C-alpha cells in the first residue's frame, strides 16, 4: 500500500501520539504511519487500566499479541462457537423450575434441575509477564482486580493476510465507546466511535435478542460517555478458578459452615 | 505424481442441496458453507463460499466475519439488510434484490431479513476457513461474556442482562416479526 515504505535512513525511539481517556484508564496509541512501524506492518498501543477498571469487550481486524507490563487482573476472550465452560451452579431445585427468565436451559438432571447464576466462556488471571495471543474478530475484555494500574502493551499485525481491511488498526466496540473517535486514522472525518449495537435499528436488536425495545436502546449506549474503560462499583463477581495457592471460595464457605472434619 | 494429486484434485461441490445444509430450520430456511475442510483446493486459493435460503420474515441473526471479507450476491428474492461499521455507524440499510451485490468488509456486523417469499443468496469469502461471530443467540459473543461485564458495559440491571444473554436460544436463524422502517443510513 505504501511504495518504498522500508527505505529507512534513520530510526527513532517513538512515543505514543494519541491518548484516549476513559472513566477508569486510558489507551495510548502510537502513530502507525511512522516510517519504521509502517515498514514493519504493525501498529502498537498501550492500555492503562486503573484499579477496578473494566476494559469493555472489543475486537480487532488484526491478530494481536499483548504483554502484561505491570499489574494483575482478569481477562476473558469470547471465541465463536465455544461453550460456556465456567458455570456457577451451586443451587439445586429438586422440583424443577425456571433457570432463566422465561427460558429453559441445559443442566437438567435426573429429576432435578440446576439453577445457573451465570455461565460464560473461560476467564483467566493475568499478571505481569503474561503474553496473550488474540486472533482477529475475537472479542476480549480485561479487568484490573489489583491495587496498582494494569498496563498492557499490544502489537497489531496489520500486514498479515488475516487482516483483510486496510493497514489501519480498527477496533470494533461491543460495549462502551470512544468519544474522541479513531484519531489515528488519516483521511477520515473524525466522529465519536459508538458500539456495534448503536448502528442497528433498536427494533432489530429487540427481535434478535428477544428483549423489549427499551433494553435494546440501552444496549446502544447513546447517553454513555465513560469511554471504553469503565469503573466497576462493588465486587466484580465473575466466575473464575482460584489462583495457585488459593482455595476455592465455595470450599472455604463450606468449611466455615461445618468446621474441619477428618475422614 | 501430478496425476494422482493436482490433476485429480476435486474442485467442484454443490451448495444447492438442502439435504447437506449446515443450518436447517424447516420453517425458516437453510444455510450451507463450503470451506477447505469440504473442498481442500480452497486452501490454495484462500477463498470459501456460503449459500443461504430463507423464507419471508426469517432473520439471519446479526453477525460479523472474523477473518474475511464477504461478497454477497442475491440469486433470488428480496431482503432487508443492515450493515454496521467499526465506528458503530449504519453504513447500509436497505432492500437488496435479485442480481444485486453487496460487499461486507471484515468485522462489519450484518443482519438480513427476508422480505419476499424466499430470499436466496451466495456469499464469497476471502478466507479458506471464514469464521463468523454472532451478536445474538446461543453461541453469540453476549452468551460468552460474564453477566458482570454486560451489566457494567451497558449500565443495565442483572435481570435485564440475563434476558439479553439468554433469551435467544437459536444460533443462526430466527423469526422476525416484520421488516423495520427503512431509515436513511446513518453514515
């Protein structure tokens, strides 16, 4: 796309050129038009997520390799077609009953039904030093459950055949927004970037998700100006396995209830 | 060895046979895909195809192509299509009819609803194993997200988040109560 893009006579150390501020953090983007990045066919970004900050799910047009430079947190990817293997099903209803609002669900056993509080795809603990590979089109979110900022740096492989758009990093937001717009793009009139639901008619969303029109409009986040990293008030209760050395919460609860017993 | 390998390589498959459909709902229609698992030569040319046939008021749930662009060509009937770009803007909202073509770039979300008795189309995808991700349904991205992410992301109650996440049990095709108003594309 760029003739002679690797005729480099001088290299420079690069600093971020754009900062996107959100309620609970910021995203710093390097100018991928800089000659050495253009030659390499990549772009680069740094995500700084404050304590209790949630980077809302988004996906990219490129493959991405990320490195956790500082802090710790949780990460979830949603891979198309994969099962919700993380399930919270501590309650049992011997006489049956609805598991979810108006819908039946799996988990029906012999004469008894499980009631899922939630079920979702894999959630992983991440900490400083972790390297995370993400394929194009796969939605990803991060949550900072530590006390210090969670810093993640990512390289986006723009020149790979897996990117079938132009040589620009293009985030697609499933939730949240970017009021500043995609400031790193050249030749495009900048306008606030909204989530995908915002683009569909609310009645289409209502029909597809079988929800009421009001909820469909809420999914469009039109009055939301928190950006793409939002602050979570209260506990962040996703299902996740304990870290090595930690015991599962349920096990601790059980022990507290019944005391320790030998076999 | 060319005779046994390249020369004899299978290069043809038929996508019009409903009996080999990958997605089939008698009241709504069917969708068949052809990728390099079915036809290995597609691995070399890095292309794949999809054939769809849906009845009036059937909806193909909103989805995006994770790793491919798609070229949609209408072979029969009419449908209303909405397409949303990376900026969250609707870049297409209109009726497509037999003989028309529309390109759907990688990552752009699309929803299709048949507005004639039968809507049939073929999609060419620029990846030998094109993958889709859906926005609604049992295998959708919303279903894979924790409720906490949905409640915090959309500022909705846990009860609403449950409905958003679990109400649609279909994966690809569903009933649509009727065509939406044809608004001007919000570019």
